[in-house]
């Protein structure tokens, strides 16, 4: 019962947060809502007994990714935020809903008909972190290392890409200087 | 004898190739001399062969080499000299020798002297192949070969539009007939398994009548083209655009008689199908009258002679169609002599009159050109069938054949009085227009002075060349019995006798009187001072019949207006409308649709990430729907089949 | 060396072409001529060692390529392909020899040598995949020749040529794959070898579909009505040499493939589709001849006349008897020689006047008598004058089809009339009459380089017209075996009726004796 | 009331749909990145849930790797974004049309 209440509560919160993220016109609101949504997601992981995953979710997403986005937003001039053009809402919502329903049909219908829940109940007792560690460093060792290298590469790439002309900041320049800079780029 | 055969056949080819070497160079007299000598060699060889056959020798039959052999088909280059072909060989080589020698004089000033002899000798070679071949395919080679040479010779003065037009017309009309001939050949091959004369003739007896009728009809279509029978006759008159020696050789003596030769050669076929023969005879009689009527009013000297040729070909077809093959052959021979003489005489006149062709602008040339006058007069008498000239014997035999109508194969007596009457009437017309021409050219006032001509007698060599022909035109009738005895064997010939002697005398004398009276009538009408150049004002010229005849029954007009013009227009429509607008446009349209689809869908790739993402989602939805549909179908396939079967699908 | 003579014939020109990149521009012509001469000599040697009394394949080569799918590099020649190979070597030699002042002559020669490789490859291949590869490869050099050296519309023409024929051959490829699959189903072994396929007897329903798939590929190549519209553009824009090779050899690939694939593989379908195809052929003959008559451009006249003649070839092929098929193969050679020569001849005046419009000419017979003579001979060969090469083929093709249908043959025979009309019309407009155009007054007559290309063609056109036996004999032998194979393979009544059985000498003998007894 | 796998899957679907809406309607590149994060998280929920109900760790492992990939994506993506912004002074999607066909 407690589980059900928790599920519905967090489900509502997550959906609400993400909804705000995609609809708000303020970038800052969106960022905040996204961060909140991420944290609420981790709640599901805890409910599902994936404690380690939940922790990682909070650390990586809310800690690292959100921080990155926050820094990124500082780079961009939020005062000059782009106006969202009104696309055809019906098409967008319709397509999304249709896609979602189809996914449900494809994935959920067989699950329900096979009554997976009753056949394979969740196993309790074993420490999740321990379990994760066991699997991660035996069966998934190579992918894990590859992922590590990938992260490293991404880090270097991020630094290299963003790090060029670190001294140049568009936020600090006036419009004329920006124009000049643009022309230079185009010419080069 | 085989050596003589090869000499007779290939001497003209050698002459042609020799002259052809010099086509691009200025006139060389020796090409003419060498050409004439080689043709003369051919003549001598033919004469030797004739003597051999006359003495009762077996027909000479040689097979030179294989031409085509595939499947069951076997066609060799085979040649045969028998009674029929030796007659033709004599006619061809004799007339062509004369014409070659004559041409040395006639073409004296022409730039294309060497080319002329190349074509002329090539023509003789083709003609020799035509008459000497022992199979239908070989005959067809010669058939097309003479067509080609006639094209080259009619269009000899290729800078003249009318000449090239006439050449093309002759070639194409002959091609129409050649198609018929080709189909006839196919029929012969598929029904008898061979194209050799002897094999095919032997097999004809086993075929049913309808097949034979078709073979006979298609072969005769071929003959109609070459011999210019109605409705394929218009090319012959237009062919007079060629040099006159060409008209004499090709369009009077030899090529146009090839059709008659074909019917005579296939007599074993035609004697099995007398109904086709009757059709041939009827058409021949019609053409005889039809052509003679056009000759009555024409104002072009060469065309008048051409129409008379046409008319005489009609006579030959009457004889051949009625089964009197030897008579047809005999008339062919006699006609070759006097008609060639007439044409060459006309050539003399043209030479004298700077290529003027309208006899109304001549008159009184008798004094200036005595020898030409005599020769043309004699040839015209022969043409009119006056005793004792050659024309009398041959034409009389045709009339008798029509009157008695003894069909050799069936041994049935049939009287064809209508044909007889038509021919008799035509004989009178022939006499009239022949002497109308002679009178207009050589008698009466010297109208040529009005037009500033200075006529002169032709060169000696030309006159000498004509002489043998005229002599033969006079005496050929004497050979009738010899000829009959010779060809009797090959053609199952019978003499035609009207049983009652009185009838014979009445007929003969009647015909003579009729012809002579027509000659006198022609003289009375045209040998006087009142004859003047027609200017289209006289009552006669405005009468309907005159106009009809003068415009050749409007047939050339009809062809030009309703066949040539529509053909050109349809071709144009086919190209501009059908080919470009429909066929090609369809292809381009399909390509255009594909291209246009790309052009349209290119808009999707606006480069805008947002749009692209929307399309991605749309694609995702599409694929997911497919997955659902196929998943459900696979899962419930049994149920669906059950449901469908319940529906009765 | 004899065992690999076909490979040698195929790859020698290709290797020579690769080497050709390193040759100096000035000496390229001599190099090209010598390579082509060697190639031609090799092909003549092939003829010399070819045994004309054998009906099957000779000089077979077999190298496995993809064994699990039965794709082998299989080559071989019989009487049918032998002469087309010789013809292609002959035309490459003449083409290179008579090349006039073409820009980039070095690359033209290299392209021609590559083209030569693909042409021999197509005619020597006995494996469907190898055949298909060469078939498609042959498009590329031609694309270059039209696209790089062509007239003002060359891009449109070359792309049209490429895409059109390519689309058709893709359908053909699908057909080939299905054929191999059926073979696999029947025998349990994959094979693309033609000689294996010959042994496979398919039910009629399969044959009809496969026949249709192959037909589209071949018919576009031929090109048959209504797929012909790429050809006038290709000819109109191609340089002289391109038109010559296109008309003389490349078009023959289609008709050759009919004989090599369609007939022996699908005898029932061939008999079934005989009349519809013959009707198409008749339309080709008459319709394109009329279109040719309407043309203003002399090259287009000859281009359309090519289509018209291809109609007779198709008709002969689908006569399904020895006379017709032999005739059609002979006509392929004949048309190759004659059309090739005519295109060369058009090239001669094009080089002098840079126009092909007949209205620009007239009276050329006076200024260029030698040229007019050669053109005249070739024109007469084109209209099928007896004792020229075309007549033999046309006569046999029509003769063959006459056994199958009277009416259609008569209609197709109209082709000899309409053929004369447009040819004489074109000749008259170009050569006869007075010289009206000032520019034509001083045209030089045909020169030595041009004669080098034309005289051999004149000789061949007349020699094979007078004495076709050395060529017709081997063709006949191979065709007989194909017809017999078709008869044995056919399953339907219709096919048995239409395809003659050659093994029946007894009946004929009896018939003949009866005839003799009657007399 | 027992919470089953279905519930989680439905939740994941709804989140995914929200993400898709974001992907399609956002014109600001940064906010577009947010939407992709939503998509990834939606999938992660499904993975974790399936892993739980099947008693198999594979699902969790996949979620891990997804997080790792998301992190790298953000790093590289933001870097590119900054470069782009420096060059063009805008992160408007409509201005980004160099791939126009």
C-alpha cells in the first residue's frame, strides 16, 4: 500500500516536473524543473530496489549534468532567449501520444497477457550495490571500461570545444563587436 | 557450252566494273568502247548458245556455288540456258549491244559518260542474272538488280529534280511489287521446300488450288510492278526523265518485259490456275486500251512511246494469261526490236532538237533527218502491226489466241471475245498514235523554226547502231516458225488455228484495213498546215475526255494527293506528335514523376532540426504501427484465416 | 594459349587501355591502332581455329568465383557469338583508325579499348552474373563517350541512355536471381551457369514471368518499340565513333541476349509471346521507318532506320525456326556493318560542315563523287538489295517468320518499301539536285583516313552478301542445336507446334518419294 | 493494490511522450537537450522496472550505461553548443539549416 502511494505520488510529481520542462518559456524554470524531475525519478529506482542506480542518478544527473547545464546557461545570454515559434500543436501532441500508445501496445500488451508480475516477483534481501558491483566487474567489465574511456573522451572533447578562445565572451561584448567577430569567422 | 554461259553472264559485269573505275574521272572514250565490246562478246556467246539450243541441244544447267544454306533452305547460284532463257538472252544482249554503241554517240558530250556505261553494263548483268537463273531467288537478285540500275539510270542526271523524283518513284513502286514477289517466294518455299524451278514446278502438281492461286497472285504482283501494269504503271511514263538510250534498253526492250518473262517462266504454275491467267489476261487487255488512250493526246514524244510500251506489255500479258506463252515471248522479242528502234530514233530527234520533247514544236523534220525518218517510220509500221513487219506476226497471233482461247493445260476452248474486241480496237489506236507522232515530227510545216531550233541529222554511229534493230523489226516475223519449233519443247506450245479459213482471212484483212485506215486518218489530221502548237484554247482541248486523257486519268494526281502527301503528313505526325509527344513524353514523364517526388520531398530536408525531428517521430509512429499490425497478424493468423474463410474468400 | 584465348580477347584491350594512360599523347593513335589490330588478329585467329562443324560451345574456360552460389567465370563461344565478337574487334579497329580530329584523343582511345573489353565479355560470357557485369559495364564507356564528346544536349542524352538501359537491366537481374533460385529449388545446387540453366525445364507459368523480366532488360537495349526513345537522343548527340559502336555492336547485345537467354531458357513462353512480340516488331519496322522519313537530320534518319531494322531482327528471332533465327543473327552482323558504315559516312560530312541537317546539303554527288558512291552502296545495302549483306539476313528472317504468320510477315515486309522511301528520300535530299549552298561548293572528297574505315566495310558488305556461307554455316549449326533444344524442352502444345523438330528426316524422305512417283 | 510492471511501463511511456513533445516543439537547442534527457530517463525507468520484475541485473546495467552515455552527450553537446553560439551568436534551431537539401 505504501508502495502504491509512493508510486503514484512520485509518478505525478515526475510527470508534472517534466511537463513544466517542456512547456515553460523560461529556461531557468525548465532547468529547475528538470533537476527536480531527475530527483523524483531516482525515487522510483529506490522503490524498485535499485539503490545504487538511484544514487548514481542523483549524483550524475542532478549533480554533474545539471551543473553542466547551469554553467552552459551562464554562457548563453538568457536575456536574449529565443522566442519559441508556435509549431502545429495538434501534430506534435498527436504524434507523441500516438507513439506512446503504440509503445504501450507493443510492450505492455504481451506483458499483461503473460502476467509477468505473478510469475517473477522481485527478490529481496541481497544488497543491491553489492550485486551491481558483482555484475559490473565480471560480465560487463569490458563495456564498463569502454564507457569510462568514452567519458574521458567526452570530457576532453568538451574542454577542447568549449575551451577555444576562452577569453572571448559574447556576454561581455557589445553587438558591434559580435558582428565583427562573426564576420571574421565567416571570412576565415 | 558452260564456258559460253559464263562469258555471256559475266562479260557485262566486267565491263561495268571496268567503267566504274573511271566514274570520278572525266570522259574516257575507251570505257564506252570496252563496255560495248564486252557486251558484244556476251552477244556472241548468247548466239552460240542459241545455235546450240536450236540444234536441239539439251538445256545447259550449271550450279556455280552455294549462296544461302540454312535449315532446309538451299539456294545456289545456279544458271540454266534453255529455250526460254536463250531467247531472252538474245533479246537482252542484242538490244544492249545496240544501245551501248548508240550511247557512245548519244552521250558524247555528257560529263557522266563513264558512269553511264558502268550503270548500263551493270544493268545488262542484272538482266542476264534475271533471265538465266535457275531458281526464284536468283531471279529475285536480278529483279532487284535491274531495279537498282534503273534507279541509277533514270536519275542519271541527278541535278534535275524531276529525274531524281522519277527515279525514286520507279524504285519505290517496284519495291511495292517486289514485296508481293517476295511473299510469293516464301509461299513457294514453305509449300514446296525449294526455290529451284524444276523442284518447285514438280511439287506444284501436288498442291491444292487455293495455295497455287495465292502463289500465282503474289508472283504476278511482282510482275505487275516491273512491267508497270495498272495500278503500278505511273512510274514508267515518269521514267522517261532518264537518257533516251536507257529508255530504249530498260523501259522498252528488257526490264519492263521481266514481268512477262516471270509469267512465262512460271507457266507450269499458271497453266494450273487458269482463273488467275484469265485475270492476268483481262488486266493486260485493260492496260493495253488504257495506255493507248493516254498516248492519243500526249504531247511528250517519249511519253507517247512509253505508253505504247505499256500498251504492248498489256498485249503480252493477254497472251501469257491465256496460256499462249510462246506467243507472248515472241511478241516480247519482236516488240523489243521495234520499240528500241523507235526510242533510239526519238533520241536522234531529241539530239537534233536540243532535248525538246513536244512533237508539236517540230514538224517537217523529214528533210533534215531522212534516215531517222525512215527508221522511225518502219518501226512505227512494225508497231502498228502492218504486214509484213514483225509486229504483224506477233500481234496477229495474240489476237488469234484471244479469239480462239485454247488453254493448253485444260484443253478447253474458250472464246474471249471481249478481250479480242478490246485488243482489236487498241490495235487501231496504236496505229493512230504511232503515226500521229510520225506525222507531227517529220511531216507538215517546219514549226521548229518558230522556236529557233537548228536540227541536224544524228551521228553516223548512232544511225548505224539503230540499223540492225530496224532490220530485225522488218524481218523478225519470218522466224516465227523456227521460234515456235524451238520453244515448243519448253512451253508445251500449240499453234492457234481458227478452224475456218475464211474467218482467218476476214480477221487478218479486217485488222489490216482497220490499222491502215487509222494510219491514214492520223496523216490526214496531222499532216497539214493547220497544225499548230496547242495553247489550251481549242474546243478539243477543253473537252472532258481530252483533259482526262491528258492528265493520265488523274491517277498521278490521285497518288500525289492521296498517298504521297498523306504519307508525308502521317510521318510528320508520327514523329512530332506520337514519338516526341506520347512515347518519349511518357518516358520523360515517368522520370519526371520520380524527379518531382524527390524535388517535393526535398522540402522535408529543410535542415531545420525541429522539422526533421518531427519527421523522425512520424517515421517512428509509422514503423511502430507496422510492428503492431504485423505482430497482431502473426499472432492471430489462424483466426484471421478462419474469419476470411467464413466470409468465403 | 588456345585454352585462354577468350580471356585474352577480353582482357588484352583492358590491360592495353590501362597501359595507355602512360603513353604520350602524340603516339596514342598509333598505339591504339596497333592494340586494336592485335585484338582483331586474335579474333580472326579465333575464327580460324573455331571448328564450324561443332554445334556446342568451344574454347570454354571455367574459374570458380563464388562457389557457394555457383557463380563461375565461364566463357565460351559458338557460331552465334563468334562473329559478333569478330565484328566488335573489327569495328574497334576501324573506329580508332578513322578517328578524326577528336579532342582528347588519348582518352577516347582508352575508353574505346575498355568498351571493347566489355563487348567481348558480354558475347563470350556463359555465366549469368559475368554476363550481367559486362552488360552493365558496357554502359559506362558509352556514357563517357556521349557525355564527354557529344553534342550540345549530351548530358541529357547520356543520362537518358544510362538510366533507361540501366533500369531495364535491373529488372533483368531480378529475373536472373529468380532463375538461379528456381534452379536451386529444382536441383539443390546454386548455379548461374547458362549451360546448367539450359537443362532446367520450368513450368509455363514461371516461364512467362521470367520471360517478361528478361524481356524488359533486352527490349530496352534493342531497343524495341515503345522503349526506343533513348536511341535517337543517344545517336543524335554521340560523336561519330560513339554512334558507330552503339549501332554496330551495343544494340546487338539485346538481340543476342534474346537468342542466348530468352529462347532456350523459356521456349514455352517464347512461343506464347511470339505473336505479341511480332506485332511490336511490325510496329517498330513500319512506324519508325515513317518517323525516319520525317526527320530533318540525316543522322536521325539512320538512327531511326536502325530501330526499323532491329524490328526485322526481332521478327526473325521469334520465328523460332532455323531459317528465321539464323537470318536474324546474320542480320545482326549485316546491320552492324551497314549501320556502322552509314554513321561513319555521316561523320564524314559532319566533320566538314559541322551540321547534319539535310536542308544544308544537296548536290553533294557533284562535289564528292567517291563519297556519294560509297554512301550509295551502303544505302542500297541498308534497303536490302540482294547481293549485299543485309538482304541475306532480311530474306531469311522474313522467310522464317512466314512459316508462323502470313499477315504479320506481309506487314513487316512493308518495311522494305518504307525503308526504300526514307533512304532514297534522304539520299536525294543530300546528294542529288544542284549545289545550292555556297559552303558546299568546295568540299573536299573523302580522304585516306576515312577510306581506311569505309573500304573494308564495303568489301565485307558485298562479300558476305554474295558468299555468306563461311559465316552462315557455323551460325546455322549452332542455331540448329538451339532450336532442337527448345523443341525438346518445350512442354506446351503451342510451343511444340511452333518450334519445329529437326529430327524428322524420315517424313521428308517419304514425302519426296511420293512427289517423284507422281511424275 | 499491487504496483506491477505495467504501471512502470505506462509511466515510462508517458514520460517518453512528454519528452517527444519537447523534442518536437523546442526551438532552443539547450531546451532541446533537456527534452532528450527526459527521453533517456523515461527509458531508464523502464529498464529498472523490467530488471526488478524479472530479477535480472541486465536492465540496471543498461540503465547505467545509458546514464554514462547521457553524461558524455551532455559534455560534448554543450561544447558544440558553445562553439556554435560563439560563431553565430544564437542557438535558435531555425537558424541551423546548413543541412538543407
